[in-house]
DNA sequence: TAGATTGTTAATCGATTAACAATC
DNA sequence: TAGATTGTTAATCGATTAACAATC
C-alpha cells in the first residue's frame, strides 16, 4: 500500500480544526517549529493527547527536542481534513439560519463551498443570498446530479426535515448536516451529522442552575 | 436532605432534549404510559442506556410491565433541564447568525429567552430583530446587572470574541454560549459552551471523503 | 403464574492520562 | 553529555452495553 492512513479517533478529528486555527496563528507570527507541549499549553489540552493527535495525522512526524515543522504540520492537517479539496454543498431551507450559513465566509477555509439554496417559498425562489441563487426544492435532484454535489445542509423546520432528507438521498447526497431537531432515517451509506443546539443549550442551562444554587 | 438529585452524566444531559421531543410527540398521540424499550426503538438507542437515562431524572421511576407515566416523565425532564424556569439571555454580535438566533422561536421551549441584542455597528443600534432591541455594547454591563441576566451568547467575529467575553464576565454573565472559533479564557466560576461548527464540519467532510474513495 | 420491564451490578469499549524508553 | 521532546505501551477513567435478579 502506497500510503496508509492511520486510524484517527473521532474525538481527534473534532480537535483538528482547533489545532489548525492555532497553528496558522503561530505561522503568522513567523514561528518555524512547534512542539506538542507548546500547543497543549496554548489550547489548554493534555500534552500526551496533543502528541497523539498530531502523530496520527502528521506524515513526517516530529523531531525530539525541536518538535514539528509548522508548515508541514499545517499542510498535513489540511490534507487530512480535505481542506485542500473544497467540496460543494447545498442549503435547503433559506430561513434565518439557512441564509446565515450561506453568508458565512469561514466555510471556504474549511473545505465547504455552498453553491445554492433551496426553498419552497415562492417569494424566495429566484432571489439570491450572498450571491448564491435560491431554487425551488423541485429542482434539487436535477441540480445535485448535474453538479455532482454530495453534501446537503438541512435548515428547514423540524416537520419538513425528513421529507427534505429523502429528496437529498434521491439527489445523490452522501453527507447530511442536519440543523433540525429530528432523528433522520437514512440508508446505511449516508452519513448524518446532527447539529444539536438543544443539547448544547441543555448543558449550558444546567450549568447556570447549578452555579446559582450552590 | 429533602430532595437529592442523582448524578447525571454529561452525555445523558445531552440526550434529554431528544427524549423530551420524542415523549411530547407521543403525548400528542394520546399515549399514557411508555417503556424504555419503546423509546429506545423510537430514537434508535440502546435499551439499557435509555433505561439508565430515564431513571436518572425520573422522580417516581417506572413500573415493571407498564413502564413510565408519560406525563410525569415529561415534567421530570423539563424540571431537570430547567425548562419550567425560563432564563433571560443576551446575544452579542447581531450579524447573520446572531439575528438568526434572536429570531428562533424554539428557544423559549428550551428554557431560554433572548431579550436583547448588542452590537458595535451604529446602523444596527436602536433597531430591532424579532421585536428585540439592539443596544450598544457599552450598555451591556448596565443592562445585564439591572435585569439580572446570566447567559450570554457570542456571535461576533473570532477576533472580538475574547473582548466581548471579558465584558460579559464583568456584566455578571455566568454561562457563555460561544459560536466563535476561539478558546475563551474565563474565570473558574464561568461556564463556556462552545458551539464548534468547524468540528462538526470536519467529521462531515471526512465522511464524504471516505465514502467516495471506497 | 408467566412474561415484560424495571433497576442494578458486572463486563466491555473508547478515550484520556500516566509512565517510560528512544533520540536528536 | 544533559535535557527536552518524541512515540509507544500501560493504567485510568467515563460511558456504553451485557447480564441478571426483583417485581408488577
């Protein structure tokens, strides 16, 4: 095998974008080499954890005493996360949240390019958000197949989420980023990433309660 | 001790909103009793996990053969999560995401009431979003103290997040919901809940890559 | 009673942290 | 060489899942 990717734990994948942000900041400061202990301190993480995380994606590894070559490490992480290979995506449901996502500049740097929005509202269809056209849902399958789009973002009200998801599957979407409060049923080959704001809110709200009582 | 709350694991807290949504749906269908195995099947979870989760927040427990009283269970979860006791919050940074959050109807049912927005943009100050006034950041400390607000939501660009957070701390905020890609430094008694979209995106993007190659 | 479901104790799993030998 | 840092193996921790006795 020419190049075998090590098995990278899910939790590590989640931390990689943070490393990337931190490391890029350091690169801007002109730093050349960086060690796991320094990164750990900067991000408030355990040193061994950082060492393992970086080792799991770094192609050349680090050198004792000096650490990693900063630029190489940044490239390795970007490559691992696929940021070098920006993927097209669509947003379905152009309400407040949907148009916020369509307007967000940061996604390009994270390998995601939202190219269009979809909605059922005739007042929205034909308009643009952040220079991106809004189409009727009826056009979803045709457009996704033509442009080979495999990422779908769901920002419709909960009650329409499953129905939209079903259309996405028919359109050839492989990964669904779901902002609705619904457990989507999908075929086995499709990935669903739920953005569970209610779960975050539960923890947040809980922490205030505890802090207030004790 | 009159009423001692069992220790509830963090992961359980995260699932509670899902249970609540599911159970309320069942209540609307007129169901009276519900068992852990049924909930597990409905939400695609492990049966034992559901039983433990429910046991950890239910005051009266369930009965073998019949399960839990649906209404009692719903009330127990709502009470545990503090949904019966809606807390006021502010949003700082009224861009696309900030105004999306201010416009979102669902938060009220999750114990959160956003009462105002803050921004530094003079064009925004004095206007309203979803009937909620936008104030200058300069007014944050005064308003939070006067109205006893302890939850702050940060939706400003990354480079301003720490500075906004510092003001929140001075204003008496105890829990920060942070949508910026920044590790906020806060005193020990303050909770920060990071909404890490980049982390979700990393996992999502990874899944597409894998699905495409193999 | 028989059977489904509860609550709990034990086993497994994955991730984090600690310990340590190898090395620049 | 001495010391910092790497990569890896072992120990710990928390959460999930399995096993099982109690009970309606």
